[in-house]
C-alpha cells in the first residue's frame, strides 16, 4: 500500500506541476494576444488617425489613400503575428518543450540581432532617397530657370509640337534623373554595408564601386562626343558654304550629268556631311578609348584602321562614276550610239567598283578572281561571236588587210620591194629594164618591149 500511495503522490505532484506549467503557458499566450492586439490597433487605427495613409498616398509608389490604408492594415497584421512569434519560445519553455523551443529561440535571437541592422539600412535608404529626390528637384528647377531645354532644342533644331506638351526633349529632366541615380548608388552601397551580410553586400558593393570608378570616364567620354559634335557641325557647315561659293556644285554640268533636284544631294553638302561624320567618328573613337574597355578599344582601332581604305575606295568609286558618265556622254555625242555610250559608261563603273573592293581589301582573292573570270568570259564570248557569227565579215577584213600589206610592200621606197643585183646576173653598169623608173614613162601598149630582154 505504501508503494501505491507513493506512486499516486508522485503522479499527483507531476499533474500539479504540469498544470502549473500549462497555466503559465496560457498566461503567456494571453499576454501575447493582448500585446498583439494593442500593436495591431496602434498601427492600423492609430496611424490612420494621425494621417499616415494620406502621407503614403503622396508618395509616387502609392496611388491613393485607400491603397495607403490597405498597406497599414497589412503591416498591422504582420506585427500582430510577429508578437506571437516573439512569445512562442517562452511559451514552449513553460511547457518544458526544450527540443522544440531551442531552434526557435536561436532563430529568434538571430532575427532580433539582425533587426538593428535592418532598421539602420532602411533608415539610410529612406534618408538617401529623400535627399536624392530633393537634389533632383532642385537641379531640375535650376535647369528650367536657365532655359536649358530651349537652348538644347534650338541647337539640335528640334521642333516642339504645340499640341503635345511632352513631345519636346526635356534635357533638364534627363540630367536631373541621372544625378538622382548617381546620388542613390553610394547610398545603396552604404545601406548594404549596414546589413552586414558579406555574401550579399560584398559582390554588390564591388559592382557599385566599379560603376562609381567609371563615372568620371563616362563624363569625359560624353563631353568628348558633345564637343566633337559641335566642332563637326561648325566645320561641316563652314566647309559646305565655302565649297558652294567656289562653284563645285557645277561639276555635274562639267561631266554632262544632270544635277540632283534636292539641295541635300549637292556635292558641297555631301562633302560637308562627310567631313562632319569623320570628325564625329574620330571623337567617338577617342571617347571609347577613355572608357578603358578592351572590347570598345578594339572596335575603335578597327574603325580607324579601316577608315583610310574606305575613304580611298569611295574616292575611286566617285571618280569612276564621274568618268563613266563623262566618257559615255562623249561617245553618245560623237558616235551617236546609245548602246556604245552605255557600254563605255558601265564598263568604267564596273572597273571602278572592282578597284574599290580591292582597295578595301574586301575578299581580295574572290574579287580578283571574279574580275578575271568576267574579263576572260567577255574575251571568249567576243572571240566566239566574231569567229562563228562574223566569218564573212572577218574574211573580208582579212583580205583587205592582206591587200594593204602587199600594197605597202610594193612601194619603191620600201627596201623589200627592190631585188638584189646579184640575183639577176647583170653587171653594176647594166641598167635594169624590168624595174620601172619613175622618171621614164611606162609603155604599156601592145608594142611594149619584153621585160626579160
């Protein structure tokens, strides 16, 4: 009986101690519920009474007050369950459930230790965005007061559409947004460092540091391109006006070509635009070198290497076009044959095109082989056509050529026409009667003497 009573007392003691633990856990749960309700009401109702939802509606991320109120409600629910999560380890410890409460406790301790870093990063980010937006608005207003958009549109000859207020290029807005991003980059870097998460913050910080180190080079490159554009515009317009005054546009009439109807296709305008493009290209290549990017540097070097070949090829092609038109017009004028005129013109143009391709070193072997094949094919075609289709014509021409050669060889002044004296057996004093003397008239009547006597 004593043993049974002892076991019963132990069981009753365990029940009483377990009941006490349950009561403590319930009290902690009740306290957590009360605190969660208070926090939820403070966030959802208290902040609404203060007007936090109206303040959120003024931000660019929130459309209206209803969306702001919905966000406050969602935050209140998150805070409500977060309070329960904070009380959960204590409740589990009260129930002597250390195996379950241990991991949760470690997780909550890590989370609570990370909260200051999170709040610090959020605070840095919020303050940085506020400062960046403030600077952006100030710069935008300053640029608008300086009328930089008006001058930019005037320089670039950009015409505004009066019906569309957003049609003009807002350079002030673009510059203000660029400045906003430049201010935001170091702020994001500092915020990531405040989180103290090396695996996330270190690679991102390296990227941002690389971007920040490139910003001066980018500004220098942009400045070079802008300066090159204005210099090219000035020199190109000046050269165009000077060439137009020298009368270079009359070169079409000199080569007996019809001039272009549009002024943009005049030779002075073409040369001015070509010089402008070349100057801009030089400044662009130099800007690419300033960026110190290997791929862009290789592209710039390739452009500069190929540019002289391209210019010389264009000059050859241009000269070929003018020469073809000029010689074609001459052939048409004096030979009065449109076929031969077109043949001469396009033959010269084709030759110039092949020379231009060869000058650019554009598949030189293929171009040379194609040229030789075309030339050989034309020669063979001419030979076949002349030999097969023009046999009678060729026979007549060859007979005429043979007669002309015989006539030339029978002239007195020709040494081949005078036979050697030794071949006739006569002495030097003997006068030849078979050779007609131009001073003695030839008797060609029936009683003429025999040439052999």
